[in-house]
């Protein structure tokens, strides 16, 4: 009788855990991360030390922007089982808002040690972090690996364009950014950055068109007006250039006097 009771209680225990786990998975797939979090937390209380439950709870926390807690849970999951997914999850959290970039590189690298073949997210993620660390040649190598795995991934081409421009390969950068703009609609940053690439190539009419597009799409940074103003100057459009410098000064008070400095320099 005692054995039967124990087996019955164990069955109830396991069923309850699985119910919460399956509900957590269901809600996560539906994008309802709050309810996913609730059910994964309940499953974690019932079955402590289950790396898969901890991992999925961490994913839910990450989606909800609770990065500190997500990092803690990914770490607990890794203490139990060393998995690619948990390293990638913790790396994303470290990368978010430049929280801990060295930690992100370590985790993306650890993910590649476990699974190197076709590991797009690890190569692409590490490449992004290397860009932030101004380590452009390592970034380029990683982003190239990512593109080899997913040749149609638009954002990877965007990041490679940024890298190429930074290392002086503006023709390659332009090719990549053209691909990005061709495949997207209204990608504000792509137009802004292609404008910069055109400037570096000395193609100022095209630069102005891209800066116009970025402004029309809603960019409100002083830098775009300064850059467009400089291209207008190169094209001999002095009145338009100084109007842009005036707007830049209003958007960023630190630039006060810019228009006058440029006027004196060009006179």
C-alpha cells in the first residue's frame, strides 16, 4: 500500500511539473512571455535542478528584459549541463546595452567550441561584439563565417558593410549596403550609413539623397545634418549647407558656432 501511494504521489508530482513545463512552452511559442515565465517558475519549484527548465525560464526572463535574472538562470543551467543554447543566451544578455562585452565574447566562443558547424548565431553575435570593441578584422572574419552559413541574412550584410567602411573598403561596404537597402523597406540606419559611405567615396549627390531619405524616415540626430551640410558644401550648395548646420546646432548645443567656423574656413 505504501509503495502504491508513493508511486501515485510521484506520478502526480511529475505530471504537475510536466503540465507547467508544457504550458510554459506553449505560451513562449505564442509570444506570451509573462505567462511562460509563470509556468516555468512553477515547474522549476517542483523539479529543482532541471537544466532544461532553468534554461527556458532564463529565455522567458530575457524576452521580458530581466537580463540580470536571465544571466543568473543561464549560469545555473550551465552548472548542470554545458550547452550551446545556454552560452548563446547568456552571451545575448551580456551583449545587451554593452552590459559585459568580454563575457559575451567568452560565451559566444564557448558555444562555438561545443558546436562550430553551422552555428550562425555564435559567429554573428561574436562579430557584433567585436565591432563594439573596435576589433574590426576579427569582426569581419566572424561576420563572413555567419554569411557563409546564411547567405541571405540581411542584417549580417549590414554589419559587414559597417566593418568594411571602417577598414577603408568603401567599395565593398557600398555593395553590402546596396544589398541591404534592396532587400528592406525604410531601413533608416542603412540609408544614413550608405550616405556616409558615399561621402567617403566622394559621391556627394548620392550621399545627399541618402541623408534626405534618412531624415524623411525620421532620423533626428545632429550628425546627419552635419554630414549632409558638408556634402552640400562640396556640391557648392552653400545656402543649403548652412541651413543644415543651423539645424545641427539646435539639435546639439555642443555644436554651437559650427556654422561660423565653417563659414570662416571656407571664405
